[in-house]
């Protein structure tokens, strides 16, 4: 199985920035894509961005501009750069990875934005 560990969440002031990191262990070579979803209280989970092992990115238009996903220098690592965070951005941000048709999830990291 693929194990995912996220880091980088926390409290930030509105307009501030955060960087989230997700590192996969086990079967890293089998990962087809990795990415981030977020879920705010009372809302459905929504896609932030995905990146394939080839570097192709899938990202909703609503997430473009302030959220940037990149692959890390270490294989099986993905980063999410978030800038100009807004009051509507607080959520649990969860890392996901797809390996051999199975989707794996991290435990999630909480992002809080203060006004």
C-alpha cells in the first residue's frame, strides 16, 4: 500500500501563504498521480489540483491562480503552494495518490485563515 504523510498546514492570516507537502512511501514507483483535495466543514470535498507522474496537471479553474501544485525533487513527493489565502479557504487539505487503480489518502492537514 501507499502511505501518505502531509505537513505544512496551520494558521495563517488572510492574504498569507502556506506550503503543503505530501510524501509517499511504499510503492512510489507505481504512483500514477498525486494531488490535493480539500473539505471545509459542511461542504463537499473538492479538488484543488492533481499532477501525474509525467507532470500533467489537472486543476479546476476556481483553484487556478492562488494554488500551485508541483512535484518535489524526491520521487513520490508533491507540494501545494497557496498564496493570498482567503476566508473561504480554510479546510482540511488531504493528499491523494493513485497507484494501480487504487486511490490512497493521507490523514489530512488543517488550514485555518484568520481575518
